[in-house]
C-alpha cells in the first residue's frame, strides 16, 4: 500500500449503489398504473405522476413519504376526484410497503466494502428521508464499514464541498462511487475529485443526464462494485494528484 | 470571560425553542376537526389522529409529511371510507401550507443567539424532516450563529452522545436549551450535561413527561431565551464542572 492509496477517502452513495431501490419504486409504479388503468393509459399515469413529483420536490424533498403524497394527489387529479377512499388507503399501504421493504444488497457490495474499509476511510453519502435512510443502513448490516454517514437533502457541489470541508478531506484525495452521474459523479468531478459510476439498470427520470463526463484519469465506469479495488489502485498511482 | 465560560458549548433545539411550530400544528388540527365535525366530535378526532401518529412514528419519523399521511389515514378510518377525494386533497393542501409556513421567531431569540455566538460554540440540534428543517433554518436567518447543524431522526442519549463525540465536546461542558424535557433536557442531563428548559405554551402529547428533572446546578427553567445569558454565567462559575 502506497501512502497515496491509503490517503484516498471513498464516498459511497446508498440507494441503487449498495442496495436495490429504484426497482422497489418501479414495482410500486406498476401497482399504481393498475389501480388507475380504468381511467388512463400507463403513459399518461407515469407522465402525470412524474410532473407532480417534480413540482413537489422542492417542498417535499426526496423519499417515500413525499412520493406517496404525490401519488395520492395525482390519483385525485387523474380521476377528477372519483377515486375512492379505499383506493387512497391502498396508496398509503403501498408507501408503507416501500418503507418496510427488505434491503437487498447489490452484487459484490459486502466483500468490496469489507476489503476497502481496512485500508481507507469510507463515507456513506445519501439523500432522502432521514429515518428511512437510517433504517435501510441498519437493515443492510453495512454500517460498521463507514467512518461517517451523511444524509443530505440534496447532492450537489455545495453539499459535497461542505462534507469534504467538515471532515478535512482534500477533493483530489476523494473518490465518490454511485449510480447517478448527476448526484454522485458530476458534482465531485467539478470539485476536483474522482468518480466511479456504477449504473443501476433503472434510473429515475429526474436523475438522468446526457453525455459522458470528461475528466481523464478521474472518471471511471464500472459494472458493479467488484471493479472498485482496481480503480482505487489506479488512483493510488502517483500520476493522480 | 473566564476560560470555563468560553469552553461551554450550547446546543439549541429549533421547533418551539427558536421559532413557533406546535402552534402551526394546532391551527391545522382545528381545520382538521372542522373537516370531520359532521362525522365525529373533536375529542374522538384528536384521540384517533394521535393514535395513528404514534403507530406510524417508527415508520414515518417526525415531520409534516408523515403527519399528513397519518391525517389522511385517520380521516378514511373515521368516516368509514365516506370521505371524498376533494377533502383528501384539502388535507394534502393543509400539509403543504404547514411546509410553506413563514418562520416566526420566539421572543428574545435573535439578540440572545447573537450575544452568545460571539463567546460560545453554538449547535443547532433538531429532529424531523431533513428538508423541512433546513428550509426553516434558512428562513429564520439564524444559520450564521451556529457552528454545526445536526438534524437527527431521534433525540435520545444515544444521539446526543454521538453528536458530542463527533464534535469532541465533553458532556460536562455542554448545555442544551429546548422546550421539550423529554427530547432536549433529560437525555443531556443523563449524560452529565446541563439543560435549560424553555417551555412553549403548547406541547405535543408525545413529548410530555411527568415531574421535574432532579439535577441540582445543572437544570434550569426559563421563561424565554432572554434568561439564557444568566444561566451561562452561572455555569461558568467554577463550582460547575
């Protein structure tokens, strides 16, 4: 281990990077479309729900509770108020199911974190509902690998800069790992850090961006977390600084 | 200023300590009772809503979004599903009004924080919805007074101990100020710190506790934040350690 390598701090996104999340939302969307199928086609339902979510994002923030409220609001709108209380109660239960859903780790997560934690300071940096994210971390049994856990309301240059400052981490010694180019990779590259993008097979529309980041030697594309130790080794090369 | 005094770190609760909060919930409760008045008396509405909130607390955590979901669920239950979609939309708007509500500071807050911040490290320690608490802090224009802002999902001995550890604060040099004996005062006294209780005229049932804390020289009762500098001066007395 070179000093360069040991000085590298690695941040991890949680949802869809360490464990499945968007797939749970997708299952809920399917049930939601079925509930409203007698009123509208699936595309209209999806489009209207997404518009409501975006409109409410500033006020509600990310997470299941805000999603559930947006789903109820959209259902009332799409049925011109004809939706029954029983169906709305069903939506509340769909939300509750999501919150109570088991945490299913993604491929290679457990062994990769265990291997890296012995040599590097690992941070968990996630956005969303405070209690929900804490609960998922507890259920994941991964908490012991992380030196710090940061649950933030938004992941952008400002929030990453604040986290790095607070923990005394130089951006050029920081690698962020996550499935979202927009939230996990681009802001960290902009600050001068490195990013390892591990795409999930589903991406929420609000997280989609066009193009591939241009940051030679600082941007890496991985299929799953098993490729991460090689990236860490590459960054330990003295050419990276 | 004695060294003892400058070494004192002061933590502040936010809702109902720095700004009005429970009064906003109380206004919403009034509108909620009116909405359901044709089905049930006010006491039944209050009791059932509170039971739903407590049942959902573990899953939803604190905050307006969880409250709104519990209010919808309770309304469906109390009307045997007869409540209309329009009334449910009204409940969603009530929740939104709470989130968008202006922040109104309590008496003496601004000048007391300004005076203390020049001599002491001030922390804001609050529980609830991440985005909502951040928004209220921004609206309050008080953020600059606080060295650290901690938004936690629960305020108990464990979470206070973790905050003190993270910031390298000895409990005996820590004073917590807040309106809730249960969340702000008792856990800090148990850790060996000091507590200044500043009651708000309304207390949510889930925050109520019986009796007065027994911790001579470490527990203080204030009418408003204007009394705080005197408490800080008393704690700076070398007898406190």
